[in-house]
């Protein structure tokens, strides 16, 4: 009996010890798991908020820079996940990027085996794709010679996926399969602003439409500079990067993508010749005001219908000698407008453009200022139109009244004549 109870005690305590060991082990496993998840989360937070490259007080993040990948603490597995979680990588990425991942097969089918090319840019070919779920999309296949690695690509997608605005060509998905990187965008059926300014196939844009487009582009950029977290410098504003949707609303494309090509390899200057901020070229410092400069060039391009790569700014400087930057800009107006514009409005837009291309970045307005100036210009246009309508309807009333009076006096005369003739007959 005594032996039995000793056995029971030993058995019980062994059980308790094993239980404790198991509990400690379970706790250890749980904490290990938690720690890894935290690393994963903090890295995605880092990717989303840490400025990747900053340049001075006015500077902000260049989303596309690839330094995040190199500095990332993620080492354990694919995109920093422990290997034992690898099986979940797809669903994990969908939630991390917030964007759907398309399969290569689906995109291949939707582009009729990549035969529906609609354009080519520095990153590679762009295809039109008919998806079964969404209507039509544009698929940008990033060139395979890109030095961008998997991690950098996902970081870029994750950051781009966070940017949404009615005046941006929003990224709606991506594909990373078979060594290819593809970005899926909303399809812009009316093509680029450049094709409307220079393409023979398109009707000339009216002056009113040009100002509307300028305001929409300004709003898209204002969002990138002041609404996005972290802020984004576009760094390549130009008419071929402004796309128009079905209702001719302008949207800014190509923001936040890393660029392999450089204008000046030594200074690592990136952008497009003709639109580049001279201050950025000389100092190598990229700020929001560099986008403002390019936007100013774009405004002059919209006014003059001339390509910045073919001497637009020289033409502007010549005109500025006569105009002092304020009035007389109508002489540079696009001949396709055939003089159909409001001179005061054109001068106001050109004066704004001239401020944007000031040599000293500090003297240039911010995108927010630009949006409010263009909004005011459009409001006074509406006001004028309203006023003119009211005037013309008043004039119509007068004309109506005049005509009624004329009619009355004619019939009075007639009546008088007939009275007179009756009297004559009587006489
Ligand atoms: N979302 C889209 N919808 C419709 N067409 C598009 C879309 N994105 C791009 N395109 C077309 O593909 C062309 C190439 O676009 P992409 O952005 O790759 O290069 P780019 O802007 O012309 O030049 P760069 O790459 O040097 O800036 C555009 O000019 C446009 O005609």
C-alpha cells in the first residue's frame, strides 16, 4: 500500500514535470512565432513609412529606391517570412500589398499571348488586356534586364498599392511569375495628353479642356506631395505620362517606379530631357519643387502645343522678354486653338507656369498653391459664363420686347392706315 502510494506520487510528479516542460516548450514556440510575425509586420511598416532617400528640408521619399531591400531585417525566408510559413506566401502578399496577384497564365490569356501592345516606355512594353473579372486593364511588363530583385518589386508594389486618387492611374494588381514582373493598371482609353497635343488622329483640344486637364494633373500631384504617406516625388512629369480616361479626365501615370536609365549617369539624374529642373541637374538634390518645375514646363506645353524636347523653353524665354512674365502670352498660344481662348485666362495660366519654372526652387509655388490658382481661374470662368448667359438672356428679352413693339407698331400703323383709307373713302 505504502509502495503503491510512493509509486503514485512519483508518477504524479513525473506527469507534472512533463506537463511543465511541455507548457514551457509551448510558450517558447508561441513567443518565437510572435516575434517572427512582429518582424514581418514591422518590416512592412518600415517599408511603408521610412523615408528611403531624403534630400533637404523640402524633400520627401522616392518610393522606388531599392535601398529598403538591402537594409531590411528580413533574412529568414521569402520576403522575410519564416520558411515554415512559405506555403502561405501568396495570401500573405495579397494582404500585405493590398492588391490582387494575377497569374501569368491569366495575363497571357487576357493579352492574347502578349500580342496587344499599346505602347512602350522605359520600363518595357505595355499591353491592353481583357480580363474576365474587370473590364479592360493595361499590363506593364517590366523589362527583364531590370536589376530590381523580388523584394524590391514587392516593396514597390506594396507602396504603390497604397496610392489612390481620382487623378492618378491607379495600380490594381501585379504578377511576379516565370522571372517576369508585371504591373496591372486601370486602362486609360483616351490615350496620353501628348497624343492629343500632337497626334494627327485626334481633334485639337479646346482651351477649356486644356485648363481642366492642367487642374486635374495638379490635383494628382498635390495628392502625391501632400496627401500620400510617405509623400512621393513623381520625378518624370511629362505629357506622355498624363493619360486620359473615358470621360477625358486626366490622370498622372508612372509615379513611384524605379528607373534604371539616367540622364546623367555620374550625377544619377533621372527624368526626361526638356522637363528637368535645372536646379536638380546642378545640385543633384531632388525635391517636390523639381516636380513643380516639370509641371510648369507641362503648362507651357499645353498652352503652346510645342514639345519641350524641341525648344519649347527657349521659345517661352523669348516671349517672356516682351511679356515680363505677366501679359502678352497669347502670342505663344497653340495655332491649333485658332484663337479660340480667353486672353485673360491664358495670361493667368501662363503667368502661373512662369512662376513654376523660376530658377530658384523657393520662389516656385507648391502644388497646393497651384491647385488653388487654377481652381480660382476656373471659378472666374464659370462666373463669367454665368454672367454672359444672364446678359444674353436679358438681351434676348429685350430683342423679344423690341420685336413685339415693332410688331405692335406695324399693326398700329396698319390699323391707322386702314382707318385713314376708310376715312378717305368716306370723304
Ligand atoms: N494605364 C494605361 N492605359 C492605357 N494606355 C497606357 C497605360 N499605361 C501606359 N499606356 C500606354 O503605353 C505607353 C507607354 O507607357 P509607359 O508609361 O511605359 O512609358 P512612357 O510614359 O511613354 O515613357 P517613359 O517610360 O519613358 O516614361 C503610354 O504612352 C501609353 O500610350
